[in-house]
């Protein structure tokens, strides 16, 4: 698994992500649940491609440790799952 960090195209909180451009280049990327207050998010690249010139989204490759640390600032128990994705917070209990 290759981990990426990016912002959406318009100020980080709205707009497009790089998934379509990555797909057009032969890659396959999708966003995780983890989005920080500045609008940066962790994404997964499951099929690699050229990541040059993705400045619109400020895309940077992350190590697994960096991606987990990013997610743990949002959910302390985040960990890497067997498929390489990072665990998300549990869904709220509807019985409350």
C-alpha cells in the first residue's frame, strides 16, 4: 500500500481530489476517512502511476508510520489493518 496526503482543490474543504487525475494516469487512489482541520486527508494508492505535477492538491507520499500518526491525531486507536488501510473510529451507537 502506498499512502498519500492531499488537500481538496478549493481551500482544502471543498472541490475535487486527485483521484480522477491519478486514474487518468493509470493509477488507482481513494480517500480514507481521515481529514484534519486544515483539510488534509490521507489517501491510498493501490495502483501506482506518475505523481508529478499534482500541485493543485498538494499531494505528498507518506510512509506507513506517517499515515498512521496522522490518523492517530484524529482517532488514537487507529492502526493498520491487514489490507493496509487504516482503521477508522467506530460508528456511533444509535441506542444512545
